[in-house]
C-alpha cells in the first residue's frame, strides 16, 4: 500500500447462509474451530451458503471518490459494511488509512421516498 492509497481492497469475499438456523450452527462450528485452532474453511461454501461478494479488488487514492452502483442484491451494502468493519470478509484483505464513513440504512431501499 503506497502513501497515496487510502483504501485498498484485495480479493475480498463474503458469504452468507439462506437459513437462519443453519447460519447459527455454522457460527458455532466456526467458533469451535477457532478455539481448537483447527484450519479455517472459509473459502468453501457449505449447504445453503452463497457468495454475496466474490474476489472484489480496488484502490481509492488520496483525492479520489468512490461510488458503488448496482442492482438490488448486488452486494453494495455488504461491501460498505465490510469497509466500515461491521462485517469481516471471509477471504481477502481490507486496508484503510485514516477514517472511513458510509451511510448505511438497511430499510432505506424499502421506503419509496428514501430510495436512490
């Protein structure tokens, strides 16, 4: 990361599970693996999992602005949440120099007056 790079995202991926019950079981499994120092299997999809983000890479240099556009369900909010530290990526690395702030409102897309 050079002095001019403020945000560097390298091969970032994030997965989610369609089933809440199964997602909770996977969470317990992940915590157990961490406690027992077993190898991490975050690069593999388990039953009912899907990649919300897969191998995303970009840089934002000093003086640049970043806009994220895409269809509903494309992963825009997921990416912003990873940049803000709300979600941790399952694969890849995010390096941020300084402070980053993003306006994230989960319900904004559901209200016709607040949608962009």
